[in-house]
C-alpha cells in the first residue's frame, strides 16, 4: 500500500508512475485544504498528515489493509463512510476510517485491481458519490 503523508510523497509516487497525474492533483488539492484547515501557518512543503490521518492507496499485491494498521479481517473494519470517486478515467472506492477521534485515514481502493474479498465486502457497504474535480467557489468538500 502506498502511504501519503506529505506533498513530497505525492510527487514521488507520481514520478515513479505509481499514481496518475490526475490522482496526484486530487491528493494535492485535498492535502492543501487540510493544511489550510489544520495548520494555516505552515507552508505546504512543511505540512504532514502523520498526526491527522494519512491517505493510503491499495496496490495490486495488497491482500488486506494491514499496512496502515487495520485488522486483517475486513469484517472488523468499520469505516465512517465509503465513497466512490472517478479521477482520470479510473474509479476508486474511498474508505474514511476514524481513529481516536483525532484523525481520519482515507484509503483509496482502485476498482481495477481490487481483490475479490474486498470487492465482496464493499458490495455490502453504503456508498456515496464523490467528485474528483477541483472545487468551485462556494463549494467545499470536508476532506
């Protein structure tokens, strides 16, 4: 699983071809919004999600979500909500997982590589649509 905490992580994954340009831009917008809300005094280069909740992106080799400290058994995972997002022609399911009432991890599950067990689990969850586009004036997404 790719773990994103900083703008440098986003750049590194984009340069390595691990995430698309469109997904990198999506993450950068989210990271910037979180920085403005949580630490507006910091520059984007200095801001980290380490204590606020990271972004995780499932890789084809991942069989479960233990890389970010979640239980191996999917039945034990209870996201606050699940959304479906289309970015750059690719569909992702995004799990928003609250921990300690202080942070929320966002786990991106690419539809194209999702293991069957996770796909089956997701089919039982309520899913909301999420926009991957840049925000327009007056429209704010929570994360």
